[in-house]
């Protein structure tokens, strides 16, 4: 295909309604991503943080308490994201489900603001649970919405790359602006800005619903499957999910747990490793977000043109192992490392999420994304607790303004967690002061992240082998992929090839 042909394709595509709708769809998860990383951007540190507000009010806020804000977001979604998929495919339908989920995200952001305002940690935990009920299911709905509008035409990987990368812009804005707002106007104002971001997502949801209704009425897209009893998903269809889908889920879990939990501790890690201020460290983290936002559409377009999703997944897993290994043994400048992470993240999202519609029936796409997100959140619930417990074990009490004797034994994570629900003091007094863990603690977490990415690599290789032994749709070049799907659905074509 020559350059003139490429321009012709772009000219044909750019005027289509689906690309204009995609612009609005990008804002659907903007608010949820903005507030998701509040624990990473304004959770702990000496000034302008939630930990400082708690300390000023004579209350504890440890590293483990901060990481628990990630975990309680994820724990409900180890199950409920599946029900979110069922609500989309079988019960409510995509439009009403999106409205429900964006409403829960906004409610969670409002409750978290009240919790910070009142210095009430149990309320903050509850707010993160409510936020989690909507946040992950909203991501499921966004994926189902993109698949609904783009499958069967050109640009599905590009569309996924754009929406997912733009969602990370929300997280970038958080790391870029929230610490500045907290330093200048106070932590309460910084959290309030998260509510505003969630309102933007709520408004975009209303626009998408109107666009979807219009598109169905004009015949641009088909009605939702749940509106047709013959096409609607049946619960017995759950057992028809292909083995390849389950390996995609394994890759999703372990590759993401090598990324997001790292981002949650990266600010403090950079303060230790590179001797940076909290604001500068947050700015460097945002480089990863902006790089992935810029690279994902480009990589997505390349994946659309080349295909071979399994090879992109192998490349992503390998690259994340190397990134964490470099963080462990070398001192390459943080901006360069975060830029590389952003590009490698683009490999992952462009190869991973568009793979699902190729291996599951059309009437189960929402449910499949729900299962995948639920399993992903199982990992994202466990890993922050592990990293938080590891880091609390490396906090030097001599850094604390009010040192206490070292405990005779380490308090286990579950006991600590029960204590934090009541906002009671534990043996981690030094970490509640805002003191940062020693660099050795962060090196231990890097080893954990390398192991997680290693499991993802093994699963990616297994997926390649299984796919090659089957229809090969995930490993096929883009030019052959639609032929693979047609052959699978058309027995006559299979017979001719035989």
C-alpha cells in the first residue's frame, strides 16, 4: 500500500461517525483514572498529602493504609466486574449500564472528598469501594462500547489504543496537577478537583447514549444484543469461552500488576532513588502517562496494519521485565525510564484488549471484558498490600519526627489492615509520620514486579503456541485475520479449503 493509498483510507475513515463518537468515549473514564491514583500522587509524603493532613489531626496514616486505598478499590471488582459484564450483555444493556457506572464513580469521588475533609479513614475506604463498584465496570463498558462500534471495520486496535491511552491522560493530569494544587491550595482542594473530573465523565456518558440511540435508529450500528432474545447471551454460554481467552486473562493480570502497583509507589521511590522533591517525582511519573497517550494510537494503528497480537504481548512482557531490572541495578534518568514504560504500555494495550472480540462470541464481549477485569482486579488488590507491607518493613524510624522503639516482631498484614479500619495505631508508627522507606525496600518490590512480568511472558508464549495450533487468528497478519473469522463461521468455506 503506497502513501497515496494510506491517505485515501484516512480520508474515508475520518468522516465516519464512529471516530467522532470515539472522541467523546475517551472522556468516559477520564474522571475515574484521575482519582484512581490519588494514593500515589497525594497519599504519602511530608507536605501537601493525605498523610500530612492526618498527622496534623494527630491520626496515623501508614504506607500500608495508603496502599489499602488501592486494594479496597480492587477487591469488590474481583467479582463485581463480572456482574458488570452481565448487566451490559444480558440485563440492563450497554447504555443504562454506562450511566449506572459513571454515577457510582461520581458518588465515590464525592464520598472520598468528605472523608478527607473529615479526616475519616473508614469513610475514605468506603468511598474507594463505591468508586471501585463503578470504576472497573465503567472500563468494561467502555471496552464493550468501542468493540460494538469498531469490530468488523478498520481501526479497532487504534480505537482501543486511543481510548485507553487517553484514560491514562486522566492519571497523568492527577500526577501533574494534584500535588501542585495540594501544595498551593491544600489537600481538600486537590481532592475536590477529582470530583470535577468525574462530572466531565458523567456528561460524556449522556452524549454517548444519545449518539448510540441515533446510530441504531439510522441503521449505522445494530441494536444491542440483549434487545433480541435469540442473540442475547445465555448463562450456559459462559462455558463456551475459549482457552485462548483465559490465557489473555493471565497476561492481563500479571502484566498489569507489574505496572500499576509500581506507579502507586513510584513517587516515593523516585524521591529515594534520585533524591527528588515530591512534585518533581510526580512530574516524572506523568511522563509515562503522556508517552503512553501519544504512543498508543500510533502503536494501535501499527497493530491494525500488521496484526500478530501475540507477538506484541510477548514484546510487552519482555520489556517490562527489562524495565524493572534496570530500575533494580542502574540509575538511568527517571524521565527516560518512564518514557520507555509509556511506549511498552502501548504495546500491551494495543495487543491485549483488541484480542478479546476475536476469541469470544459477539454477544459475550461485555461479559468477557468483565471476567478479564475481575481477574485483573484480583491481582491489583493483592499486589498493593504486598508492596505496602514490604515497604513498611523498610521504614527507618530515625527519619520520623517522633521516633518509637522498633517492634519485637513484624505485625502481619491482616492484623494491620483490621487496625486501620478502626483508624487505630499499629506497630508501624514510624511510617505514619510520612517517613519514606529505605531504597532497599523499593528494590525488593522491583524483584516482585519482575516476577509478575515473567509470568505474563510465559502466558504470552503459551497463547502463541495454542493460537498457532488452532485457527491462528491472534497470530495472523491483519490481511488474513478477517479471512480466519469468516472461515470459522462459514462451514462451506472450510469445506472448500479442506
